[in-house]
C-alpha cells in the first residue's frame, strides 16, 4: 500500500537527532536547524500540518523523550491553551483545552476532550493517563472536532499514533535511571515475518520509590474492635492498608501488532495492548481552611457555604464562620457540638503542618498499598482497502478497564473517613468510512457506533478509631439503648446484625459502616458523518462537515449502607456481592442513604463545521470559520450530595466556536509564525461542583475568547528556539454556588496566561565524531481555580517549571547518552485541590513532583 512517510516516521523515531517542541499549527525542527515538514492525520488523511486550517500541536516521540514527557498528560505543559485537570492525589488527570474541562471524578463520566490511540476512542477518563512508549507522535486538535472523529467532545481531541510494524528489521532499547530510584525501561523490535506479514512488539516498565514519607507508626494505630476481627480484620497494624509511604509508582505495558499486506491495495493491522499501573497512596498535603457559611435557603440553619479561605489568612478558632455576624458555627464532623477548633492554626482537630508546601511528609492512618490500581487492555483491527473510486477504512476495537482506589479523606493523622472507588468498564467501537477525491474536491463519509457498559462504585466509610459518622454519630443514639436492640439487619432474609459485645447496651465504636454509591450506565451512540474540502479557486477552499448522532443511555443509581469489612475496597453489592443493611423495622427492604434513581434517555445531537481557507502562496495560509460541537448529557452518581430527581441527569453541552488564524513560513524556511484566535459561546456548559465530600454536574451558559501565538526559528546554524503564548478570558455565567446564590465564575484548571519556551544548541563533530546538544526549556502558567465555585482557597497560584538536558548522539544515530534535570528550581506547583473545609477544616492539595535528575541511554539499529 502506498503511504506518505511522516517526517517523524517509525524508522526516523529510532534516531535521536530531533529535539524541539511544536505548538499550535506547527512543524518540527531538524537538528540541522531547518524546518522539516510534519505529516498529520487531523482530517483522517495524511497532510502537511501547515496545510491544515486547524490549530494543532504535533509532538514527535523524539521530542517527548527529550522533554522528559513520561506519560500522556504531561504533553499539556508544552501546548498553549491546554492544561491538566487533576484528582485522586495527582493519580487521575484529564486534558483541559481552552476552558473545556470536566473534573468529575465519577468513573462513569466521559471527558469533554476526547482521547484516541490509533483512531480508537478511550472512553474511560482514567484511560487518559498512561505511559508513553514506542509512539510516533501525538496530535492535539483544539476546538470542536466532532464532524470527523467518532466522539463529539466539545473542547478538542488528543490522538496518539504508535509506531507500526515494518518489513525492515529494526529495534531499540531505552533505559533511564534517576532520582528516587527511578527506573524506566522501554524497547521495541520490528520486522517482516514473510513478504506480506510484519510484526512489532514493544513494552515499557516504570518504577520510582515513594516521594512522601508517612511518619504514622503501628503504635499510632487504634485497636481493632472484636466485631471486625470476627469478620477477618487483623487485630493489629495491617501493612496492606495502614500508614504506607506515598506517591510511589510501578507501571508496565505491552503492545503487539501484526500488519498484513497481501497486495498494494489492501492492508489489515491487528493490535493488542495491555497495561497495569499501581501507585502508592495519593500524594495529598493537608492545609487548614475555614468555611464561611450563611442561611441562603432561609431554613434558619447556617449551613450554606459561600466562601472558603486558608486558615493561615484567617487565624480563627471557629469551626465555621457565619458571614452575618462573624460568629462561630458548628461542624458535626469533628464529633462535638461546641463550634470551636483546638487552635487558630489547625483543622477541626487542631492538626497543621508548619510547612505543608515544602514538606515531603504527611501523616496518614489510612494509607494502603497499592492505593490506586488500573488494569487496561485493548484489541483493535484496522482494514484499509484502496478501491478504484475511494478508499474504504474500517476500525473495530474492544477495550476494558478495571480501576480501584482507596485514600484517606482527611489526609491527616486523625482518623475520619475513607474514600474508595472501583470500576469495571467495557467499550466497543466500530467506524466504517469512505475517503475519496476528485480534481477539486476531497471527501469523507462514514458511520460510527459506540457501546459503553460502565459499572462503578464509590463510597465513604467509617475508619478504625474515627468518629464513626455512619455507624456511630448518625445512628448511635438509637443503638445506645439499654436493651441493645440493633438498628440494622442484613438484606433480604438476613438476621439482625450482631452488635452485642457482652456488655449491657451497645458500644457504637464497634459498628463500622460505609455508604456506597453503585452506578450502572449503558450507552449506545450511533452516528453518520460527512466532510468535504472543495477548491473554489487555486487559492481559496471551502470546508463543510456534519455529523448526526442518536445517543441512548440507560442509568441506575443507589446509595446504601453496608458493613465496612475490607476498608480499602467497596463492600457493596456491585463488586463484593454484599447485602445492604435494612432497618429492623422494615426487614428485607434496603435502607437507602440517598434516594435511588433510574432513567433512560434517547437524544438526537449534531455537530457541524463551515470554514474558508485562503493560501496566496506555499508559505502562507489564512483560515476562518464556525463550528458547532456537542457533548452528550449524562447522569450524576453522588456520594453524599443530596439531589432532586431532576438533578441526577444533566443536559448536553453545545459549543458554537468562531475561529480564525494564519500559518506562515518565513525567511526561506528558517522560521514559522502562527496565530489563532477564537470566541466560544456555550449553551448548557457542564460544570462540575465539588461540595463537602462529593459533587455533581450542573448546566450553565458560558463564553470565552482567547488567542494563541508561536514562533519557531533556526536563526543560525545548529541553534533552535521556540516561543509560545496563549491567553484566554473565560466565564461561566450565573452558576449557583450555594442555594439562591449565583455568581459568574471561571472554569477550572484554565490559566489565563500560558507561556512555554525551548532553546537548544548543537555542537557537531565532537567526541568520536558525534554531536552534543544543550537544551533549556520551561513553562509558565498563571493562577487558576481547582473548583468552579472559585472560593478563595480554590486558587492555584501561578507557577513555572524549568528543565535542562545535555545529550551526546553518535554520528550514525544509533547511540545516545543524556543527562537531565527536571524542575531544576524545585518548584512546588499545585496540581489539584479538594475542598474539605466543612468536613475536616482543611483542603487536600497535590503538587508536581520535586526536582528530578537522571541519566538516559538509548541504543537502536
């Protein structure tokens, strides 16, 4: 089959001669300093990136390696207008593109920015975070892309393209060792098995030690009640769930591919991927905060949070502060009713770390290992058939992800809550399309089907030595009767829960319960799409595209009480098969902690595009147009957030995007300067609000405008520079941040200003005829918010991160040795925040990894 070989091809990717990052609408810089053409597939066909009227970032594998990009999410640092949303202690990340974000941590939710690997949609949000290995390039397309790609995400998409099998034998091995005993080993081998069949096998292994010390010791652990010992809990310190150090990682992945080419017109690619990720407990730091509360709903109770602030700025002994008179208000979650903290520096329990931002230590009673586990596999097949009138392409794929996580809600030495989740999610996709062209026209037409089956559980549990919010605080008064009558019984046909300890009455400290949310969501999505480029003249082209979608969803939700037996995994019906507890007064009827919900929807959605492109010569392209993007509605699966039946579902998000820009090549190919500007008008923007220990998505209108600019140049021989800049002014309108309290806010994880730069200089013909390359690169982001409510403590400060690298490469490109330092200023850049001001009197904050150095060796042939 005839193909255009990209400038960053599989064969070239084995030679580390290319190092430069490219920003919107860009190409790569060759070691010679000349700008080299890069081929992308942003419009489902191979084109030079400078000929595509879309704002695109395309990063080659060599660039990812040289910039120290170890996983899929880190490429956002080098793409203006793109950032990372965070969660799970920096162990769950998704892309944010031009303010299109979604930090709903429910595993059944889909992201507004779609991710593809070799044209296969990654439906699970957790699947967006994976180890990069044996990649050819990654393309980031900004703005709605729903007419051509199968999932109609509004913000844009990220497409990872792997190296494919080759008839010619080739292989490489890449080994890195660095700080915190980091080991990264990557390799691939490829070659022909016969004249028509070739294969490629590649893999990666990543490990580093725990970064954060946990000073909690076995002696700090409270005794395990006999009731829990009777059902299997160890009587003493349990190293599997108690007081482990935090922020370690162990990841490995394998990919196998077979390429069958019976003739020049037909090829079939079969690919299978498998990977596992294990992290030590989540990397949170607890920083005390204070909630400001009001009676905004008029019920006479000051329980509506209208702001939160850091304790260091307030210095109060109030558990919460009333905005009306500045008086103290009580939080029930510290186990008393006095409304007062032990001191004016700490959380509700008096705990504070004198230097939480720079300390790499954090005491946790509940710190399991592994604290987060992900298992993902995928099998796909792509058939390409060049016919006389068109090319037929079929892409089929099946994927499964299993995910488990457990963490300490308070992230402090005081036992309070445990948060956990578990997911088992399947998805299948099928695309069939025809691609053709005539003298003045290029066209694509096709159909797409997606099926998702997402079973998920998440919950909160009482923990040993804690307040027993569920088992003790809420229900203890009923249980503490002289006759010891139990309040709960197991499920249908069960006997009363044995809570009698041999003493008169009931010891509420012996009852450990969990409130577990079980959700089951099935999605069927059918679509037809078409796209055409038509040359009105030799210099003027019109582009039009349309996709129609039928989206069907079947959802069920319940939140029930169970015995907390395992502590680090859900004990509910979805995964453990346990029976929910029932009130003894109505045995056999599960006690619903939150009202159950079930619903089915069927919606017609559509997206479209209309654009003009004008190219007066080969070095200049102007483009401008309008696009309509849509993200399907979905359902909330909250933990403790009380919703009305109407609030469980939220509507589709619609974006009208107006964008214009130009791409230019200057000074005979020695520089490129590109600019894009846009205005976004959202209807029913999907805004996730985190409140208390949970949250939900609500619809609100929004708008934003911004621009991105970049300059790439090779001004003198062996010298390359790059400067990139983005600005955005976003606004979510009239969001209800508390009952009857509406504000205009900014979307989460959307810095107003981003700046990135790379500079490199190559000294040729040194050390055995090879070359030495020196590089500095850095990124700056202005402040942004981690929570769409935009309270004071939700502000993530501005930050910058700088990196340095020196590399020797052999003259034939087969060998290279490099030394690097990442984050050489040891910047403590904040990545995410969870607001627990009303629950524990603190925010849980995660930071970027500290200064990190290492050595890399690569051999290829």
